């Protein structure tokens, strides 16, 4: 059954009869997503440090935002999460996911580094994946200067960001580094063939619709063949062995729920340590909506507790 908070929010959104992102040009969709994303977010916690800087990327400078929790010295080496935001590779940015990153930093007591990778349609696949892996490599190489414990480095993200995190974990394994301690995969897209049954069951009525997925794909894919590339579809990787421990978090009313569950099963079958948690009454995108959806705060607390455990190793 759909969670009561989720039902109330979905009914409110439907009553406003707002245009869907797939009816807008990409720039307008970005502006609309950005404007709407803040209304349902909780108040951001205060931290010890929040700073913006740029790092070298494959096609120019990449913006990064670094968060450190309060009461931690600048030179104290902390566990770190390299975070990639969601938004279908078309919308979303550092600011739309700022509160979530602050929550994970504050509750997890870890450094968070949020990467503002390139988006489609201006930059097609594999631009975002190249950016994110380059950022991960740079962060690992500069761990000392960033106050990071290189043995406690995690990747994570929501939706498209979860896809990027899963892909980066595979790339890091195959490139013999950076060595990762954890992957935090929040309702990740893992198979761009979009053949899972949940695409049919949940493809209408729960914010992320089949039409919207098609819109994102039309903006980001360079060709239909991209769907079979393991970087975009981590489920299609030849092997899932030798990957870092993972939390795979899904939502029951999400078109991507089957992909997440099946990816967790693939990771487990390959011998990895995997925790799978489904918030059965929730929809795609709920974790950033803690002002109006109570279970969002439970999901954030769960993610943060797993990050906090990295520091205790």
C-alpha cells in the first residue's frame, strides 16, 4: 500500500496540474526541477565546512562541493562519500541535492564530495560517466589535502546518481583503483533496456513515469546501442565479483524497483556483501522530501548509519 505521506504528496502534485518535464525543452525542465525540488526538502543542517571548488575533468573544469561535519578538525582524516546527484542525466545539480548531502555528512559524520557532472542533451553518454570516474580518481589522489581517509572512500548517489556510483565501482575495480570501501545505491537505474516488470506496473502515476524515462533517454543516449553498454547498464557487466559492500535502497512504487532488487541479487550472487532495503510504500525520488514524507528521514538515517560505520572500521 502507498504510504499515507506519499499519497498525500502525489495527490497535491496532481491537483496542481503542473506540466511534466517531458513536455518542456531540457533547459526549462531543469529550471522547473530546480524550483520544485526545494519545497519538499527539510531544513538543511549546519556543518563545519561547505566549500565549492573545481577539479580537472575530461572536458574542462568540474564543479565539486565539499562538506565536512561540525566539530571535526580540518586535518582530521574522515571517511568520505563521493556523491552523484540524480535527475535522469538531464536535470538536477549540486544545489538540488545540497540538503541530502548535508544530511548524510551531518548524520554520517563523513566528508561528502558532490560532483556536478555534465548533462544531456548537450553532453551525451558517456560524458557523465567519464566525469564521475575522473572526479573519483582525482579525489582519491588528493585524499590527504581533502582530509579524507583513503581506506574509507565510498561512492553513492540517487537514481541516475546511483547508476553512476555503480558504474564507477565497476570501473574502479577494472582499473585497479581507486580502492572503494562502500557503495550507496539509492533507487539506482541499472538496466537501460527497461524490461523489468516494474516499468509496466509503476510506469504511470508515481512521478517517475515511462514517458519521463523516455524523455531522459532521448536527451542522454547517443544511440540505442548505448543501452547495452555496461557503464550505462551495470547489470550487464560481464562480472560483478570483487566489488565493495553495498546498500541498495529502493521504493516499492518506482519503475526502477525491480532493477534495484535484481542488481542487489547479482552483487550478492557474485560474492559481495550486500544489504537490500525496499521502502515498499514509497515512490521514486522520495529520499529528498523529508519535509513532507516522514519515511524519507528514515531512509536518510539508514544511509547515514552505514556511512558512519565506515569511520568506525
